[in-house]
């Protein structure tokens, strides 16, 4: 069973920052429950294929940007919290946000992304 902190890092770096589709799908299979629910300000999707499509869409829309952690993973019970940033590598971020995940049976069952505007 993976640690929640490991799952949070895999979500950010191994999925939403991974441009190789085959590697991303491997990480998705190992990180999320088959019926994972993902919600962000644009809406929600369910399942591995939909999550993969969501990640690919974000990567396609930001070809010169990279996700990186903007702080430590915090864990409380079955919840994980990870602040992140998106921007050109080595430069100031253009977007900041947080991921909050509910973990069940060693995999992310629900994932929520919030954008920070302050």
C-alpha cells in the first residue's frame, strides 16, 4: 500500500506533469482507484480514461509549463493535501493551486483541485 504522500507526488509529477502517455497511464493505474472522481473548477470526470484525457488536455494547453510542488504534502487521516505551481521551469508560476485527495485502499479515490488567486 502506497503512502498518501507518495500518491500525492505521483498525482502531480507522474500524471499531470508527465508528457509521455504510456508512462502516465502506468502511474494512473498504480495511483488511482478505477472509479476515481476528479473535480476542478472546470467540472468533474470519473475513471482512469477520463482522468488521463484531463491530464493530456492540460498538458496540451500548456506546452512550455511544468507543474512543481509548492510546499510539503500534508496528511490527515485518509486525506492528502499538496500545494503546487505551474509555470516555465525556473521562473515565476503563472498558476498556483492545491490538490486534496481522499485515499481508500491505498489509492486515490477522489481528487479535488482548487486554484489559488491571492
